[in-house]
C-alpha cells in the first residue's frame, strides 16, 4: 500500500472518529429534540463501524490508531470544559441556533469524510485493490446518508429557527 493511501486511511479514520464523537455530543446537547438525539446516535454508530473497518484494513496494532484515539479523547475533554465554562459564565446560546451550529458542523465533517471516501475509491480502482474497493463500498454509503441527514435537517430547521430570532 502506498504512503499516500496510508495517509488517506489515517485521515479517514481520524475523520470518522471525530464525527462519531461530535454526533454523540450533539445528541446529548439536544436530548430534548428526540429525533435529533436518536438519529445522531445511529449516525455515530455508523461512523464507529467505518472507523473499525478502516482499522481492520490498516492493521489495528498501528501506533497511529492509538495516537488518534488519544487525540479524540483529549479533543472531547476540551470541548466539555469549554461548554461547562460557558455555562458557568452565564453564556447560553439560543437552543435553536446551537442546533443549527451543531448540524452545520456535522455536515462539514461528514462531507469531508465523503470526499475522502471518494478519493480512496478512486485510488482503489486505479490500483485494482479489491480490499479497498470493498471497504469503500461498505462504508461510503453510510457517510453519504450522514451528509443527506445533515443537509435535510438544515433545510428543515433553518427557516424556522432563523425566522424566529
């Protein structure tokens, strides 16, 4: 496997892991929005499955996977501290605006992952790597569904929320 493909696998694993964490965090923040809470949980599971599939192809013993998991945990801890500090300081963003912010960020992350899956698929075709082609065929459709959910949620909620602020 070429160095470039290995780097793309790392980027995808990092992206899927980050998206999983962000989906779970958004779901918890918007727990009272039952659809958002439940759908983000399902979407996070898909990112987790994608990250596991990537790890299986790249080799689970790789040191870069341990590094990525540690970075994701650190990132999540920092986000939690920022949110608690904002709450203590009395800064409470409008829940609707926070939902738009979260879904927009999820859209960007899932779109980035989709682009990376597309690039990996093209590389797999060019190198005739059936294992990578199978990986992309299994995982990319889940990412596309994540992008579509974020886009649909933005289209549905943005007019209501932005029109009432």
